[in-house]
């Protein structure tokens, strides 16, 4: 372990232990053993059986136990120095008293750093205001008490990277088996929720960075429609695919968070794509009978061939059928490979442009991708002990007018092939409510010397199209979680969440 990581881990341990002692000295109503969901915690708060102080203390105790000692999960990159002060004068909103974590690429102006896991941004100026979604959460009464670790720069630095590793935060591990990956790039957010470090967390996705770690860690993850949640104040990869989203223990929890963070932001152009009718609530279709009569298209080409995963998938389809869902099997997405290739060709060019704009606006010693590359070279021992920055270097070479023109053309083709001529065409042709598939194969073993294994994750179609993708746990293979995906048309989050909630209820606790 690098000395920096050791010192940060020691600080986290001391802080959490101090907070736990403060909790013991303060008023306690019911004594908290475990909160299984955000929704149930809110009910306990409203009934007076739980105090917000108790809930926060429980999270800090869990962090002290599992994130800073022995085989630490390293899900947390930073905690507030005086977290209990956050409980003073909370506004009376729908999330009042809920302890939340944000991924460390989401800006806050509260003293917590926003670094994307990189040492290059440790000395950058504090943002002057919270990200739009963070402002929404605080106005709703949420308690943002720390930042979650992530794959550094949201996993866009090298083809040989290890998901969950950042120079600032160390390596996030899977709570179900610390020898296995938590996946990326919202690894810390997923592991923190799975380990009970918070009631819920916010992650971000460009391609798989919410649904992959969520499924790998056995939690719920929603990648919303592009434009549903503001990207203002979030370190970018590409404005064509980037979005934040909820990472929670239950589908209902994800819907409750969406009701708060899904709102138009005049500073985010993608928000102008919102339809005229927006849901009054993301729980509006929730019902025990939500699956009855719904038409689901089975995309087997996205499910892989892992026998353990396919066994759970068939069992889940049987549960859906018993709940009244109808199936159209073997749905084809003929443009999938071409759309993914075109999107990747565009992404590095877009990344250079979007990151340069962000760094220049942020200010500080590193104001461009070129300067970031130089910083990493100057701090190679800390920043590149396991893998390099090949994607950074390739992106920097794409600053020409020719490269930008090529990226624009590739992006327009990719979005059309993945969306209107891909997912949407399949949904309309068969009059489907959603497409379904197995989200992931079991998360692979961690090997820092070799980087990530090529574990299958069904993320690209929805990511490139900008369409919503919900994953929820459907089982475990050799003790490791695998997820079930529902993918829908743009702005269909309320329906996807209702279907997911009804399925989750019928599946029961995942063993």
C-alpha cells in the first residue's frame, strides 16, 4: 500500500471511530441493527423509531469496520470531518436525514474534494457551488457525508486498467468476495451500498459504469435517459453518453431518488430533450400487478453463455411469466456491434474536448488533458504503478479538425443505429414495454498486474442510444452476484422501475 493510501485509511478509521463515540454519547431512540432499504429507513424516521443521528452513526460504524481495517474495501475516498453537523437545520424534504454518498467526480462546495480519484486535482480550487444534482439532494434533506472511490477518471485512462483503482483512493474491492472486482467505474458507490456504508449512493455512467458495478455488487442501479439528470458539475467523458444515476438496495429506493434528482437544468442542454409530460412521481406505476400483461422482448444475444448466469436468467423469466408478463423471444439488435464501434471512435475525441473545457473552467495547476498527461508522467510512481495512460495519449492526438469532423459523423451514426434503428425499432416492431437480458457474468478475480478480465456486461446498446437501463439482483453464481436488466424507450423510467419493483418482490431475498 502506498503511504498516501495508508495515511488516508488511518484517517478514515480514526474519524469513523470518533463519530461512533459521539453517537454513543448522543440521544438514541431505538438502537439500529440494520436498515435494509432507504424507503424503510424513511418510514422509521417518520414514525420516530429512528433518529437521523442513529442512521448516520450506523453507517460510520460500518465504514470503520470494513473500509479501513484488514482487507479494506476502499469504497470511501473521503468523509466529512464533522459529519454530525450536517444534521443541523435539515430542510423538511422527502429525503430528510438520509445518509448518502456521491461518486468522487460529482462536485460539492462543502470542503470535500472532487478529484475523479486523481492526485492531479487534489490541489485544484474548491468548486464554488455543488453540482446541480447535489443541490437537489441537499434541498430534499439528504445528508451527503462523503465521497465514494471510483476507477480513476471514470476508467478512461488505459485499456489495461483495473476497475475500482484510483491513485487517491486505492483499490475498491467486491464486498461479496474481496478477491473479486467491484467493477467500474462507480465501484465505490456500488460497494458502499452493498456493504451498508450508506442508505444509497449516486454513480455516473458513460458505458456500463452504473449497471456493471451495481450488478457485480448485488444492488440496484439505474442508468437514466440522457438528459433526465443534470450533468452540471460532473467531471465529463462525453456529453453524448454521460449521466448520473441512483445506486440503491431496492428498486423503490431508486425511484425515490429519481423523484428528487431528475429535474430540468437550464445549464445542461440535454435537459431540453425532456418530453412535455413528465412523471408526477417515478413510483406512479408501482403495483403488485405491474407485470400483468406487459410485453417483454428477450435479447439473448446480450446474455452471454455462462451456464450459471443462464440458469438464473431462465428462472427469472419463469417468475415474470407467472406474474402475467408476455414474452417475445430472440429479439435481434442487428446494429449493435457497429454502433458500439462508432461510439468508441467518437468518444476519445469528445473526451479531449469536454475534459479540456471542464479543466479550464475549474482552474488550478492542471487545465488541459496535455497538462494532465504531463502530471501523470511526473508522478509516475503514484499515478501509474499498475497501468499507463494510453487512452489519454490517443485522445490528445485527436485534437485536429479532421479528427473532430470524423468524431461528429461517427457519433451521429452510432446514436441512430443504437437508438431509432436499434432499441427503439425493436420495441416498436413487437409492441414491447421493455427489453430484458442478463446484465453480467460473475465479476472476475482482481489482478493488478494484468488489469481487468473481459467479463461480459450488457451495457452498450442503452449507453450509446442514451436510453434507460435498470439492473437488479437475480441471483449469485459461486457466491458472486449477477443481475437482470430491463431496457426501455427514452423517458420510460417510471415503467421500468415499476416492472423492476414487481419482479424484485417476487424474487425475494437473493441468496
